[in-house]
């Protein structure tokens, strides 16, 4: 069974051969998939941002300042700090994914 990435690569190879014969339904389907994934990532982004704001309010520290200190080892390994750092990393990853997906939904 092919992975999703393998399927996308197969589709890419198919499209490289001759884009003039591509069914418009395929293009619409891809647009819908990209829009759906963008919406899903946007929802996750909002939830993560809410979590970051809660940490920032609790500790009176911006997430960027916290993360720099955490990376240097200045914050310790308290469970809240581990979760906060993981949330910062997930938020950064989602932001990158949204940037990539934004190109496809425009």
C-alpha cells in the first residue's frame, strides 16, 4: 500500500507527463484538499496560540523570551516548561505548514 507522500509523488509524475489532459475535477479536488488542510492547520494554530497566551499570562513572560531561556537551560525542567516548550515548537511548525499551504489555497 502506498503512503500519502508516495501517492502525491505518483500524481506529480502523472502531471509532469502532460498537464493538458488533466481532468478539471482533479484540479478542484486538489484545491479542496488543500483548503481543508489549511482550515485544519488554522484551527490547530488557534488552539496552540490560546495555550501560549495562557502560559504567557501565568508566567508573565513572552513565549519567545521563555523559549530562548529554556533552550539555554535557564528555565529548568518543570512539567509546565516542558509543555510550554513543546507548544512553542508545535506552533512554529504549524506556522510553517500554514505558509506552505497558503500558496496552494490562493
